[in-house]
């Protein structure tokens, strides 16, 4: 049984998976900085992968990682991905909140029923949202009337910093991202580099997937976060071709290490990526535009130096030690708004919604085991899941 320190405010972050990702890394960073503010922070995972040790995350020894389903009452329980909003009812708290790191509808195509379930988490107006980007916070307020505030992403400059790069015969290009996550568009990055000669390509893949036609000189699989600075410092150019990101943390980390960045125009990095000043920003899916920019950087060492210098200044302005507001400030604002807590307000709406979501999830799992189920994925998602979705609409009207 978990014993909480009675003299400290307690916060539990509920995460979906312990897979290495920028979103989970940010949860560990915020938990650690809550601890620095005198708040006892806890992290729990709905699902765990035994192949990914907690030591892969920053400050893992400074925060409390607990098993899912603790029966203790916390001052705050915070969801960290849209599915974990539906898990909040599993925990007792005085306050509930949602740390939203991007418009998660973008992970799914237009007719995917999961977009409906994501929207319900934004429409739960009683649930206060802490957004990782200012534009995201504004959009949630405008579209869903969400109670939202912005707490920015930061970077640890003491870990991510420039070192003198040795002279090399070939420019070294870094590609980063889980290969199986289609929205990361890792294939686009390799389509850029496969057609460029006399370069060295390093690839960091958190899910370990490498397609046979992705040409690279070195592959790093499931890299612990503390090893990433050395990789950035060893490369000259980062290519990030994602169509969806919460912030694009690798871009900022590469900037901090003095490297040049080529990134696509996904939502999230508009707070720091300035085309032609500290990076090149190309349209999503435009492989040819990215290849042209890579060749321009290869041919122009002064331009690489300019991006490196400006990128370092950009990263230094987002040092964790100077960023405000922080997560503790956001929690204090929620407390001021709801001195007696927002639990009853949140759970009144969330409980029936959560029951309906888990019924939907359970139904999909059962369908996977029906031997005579002949419908394709599209037809399947337009039958039972949609009926459940309409039922939910009636519940929450």
C-alpha cells in the first residue's frame, strides 16, 4: 500500500505507456520540477513494456513511479494522453486535470472514430487543461470552451549543449523517430537522404523498426534519453519530416547542440522554429523541398554555422531554469479557481463518458477474436463503434 507524505501536496501523472517519446519525457521533466517546488510527484503507467527500463527517462530516480491503480487519494491526478482522461475515474483526487501536448485528433484520419473520443476529452468543460503550446491552449478555448492555460516545453541546457565538432570528410545527417509511427513520416526522411551521395546517415528509432530500403550508416534503437546529447553533438544536420508533433523536441535539442535543423511545418514548433534563421521549415510531405535544403546546407558551411549560433540562442531562451509559468503555477491556478476541489464537477460528466469509452474499447478487443468476423477495418469501425458513439452523445447531452 502506497504511503503518501501528509505534509506535502501530491500530484499523480497518469501515462498510457512507458515507451520512449517526447511526451513521456516531458511528464518526467514536469514531475521532477514539481519536486523542486516542494510537491510530491508520482507517475503511473496504464500499460508497460518490460523492454523499456525507467532509467531511460530523465530524473527517473527523483520521482516516484508507482503501479497503476493506487487506492490513495492525491491532491491532483493529471491525465497525459487522451486515452488516460478516461482512466481518471480509477483514481481518487481533490482535483483532476489534463496535460494536453497536442491536438491529438491529428493522429487519426478524418473518418476514424477515435477522433470522436478525442473530442470528448476536450469537450469535458469541467476538466482543466494544461496545454504545452500557446496556440494549442488558444484553440482549445476557442473551439471547445476548455478551461486551458499554457505551460511551455523546456530543455536542460546543461545536458544539451554544443561541443566542437571534428572535421569529417562527409556531412553526418541524423534521422529520428519511431519507424512504425506513420505520422512521423520517417520514410520521407530516408527518401531525402537516399538520393544524396557522400553523406553519412545516423538513425535513432525508439521502436526498433528499420525498413529494408532505409539506407543508414548507423542505427540506434531505444536510446536512453541521457545518451541523446552525444548523438546530437556528433551530427551536423537533423531532418524531421513529421506531420504531427506536440512540439518537436528533437528540433530544439539539436539546436541546443549547435546543429542545423530541417523540419516540416507541423503545428507545435511555431514558438521557436524560424524558417531561414535557425532552421529550414518545409511543407509536410515535400521530400524534394527538404532535399534541396539539405544540399544547400551541405554546400554552405557558413549557413550551417548561422543556424547553429541562432539555434543555441533559441534553446537557451527555453532553459528549464528560466521558463515561466511552470506546472506548479498551473496547479496553483486550478486551486484558486476551485478551492474545494473540482472532483465532483469533473466526475459527474466523466464517469458515464468513461464507461461508454471502455465499453467501446472492450467491444473492439472482442471483435479481434471472432473467427467469423468478415468485415474489413473500415466497415467494422462504422458499425458497433459508431453505435456506441451515438449512445455516448445521448449520455452527455
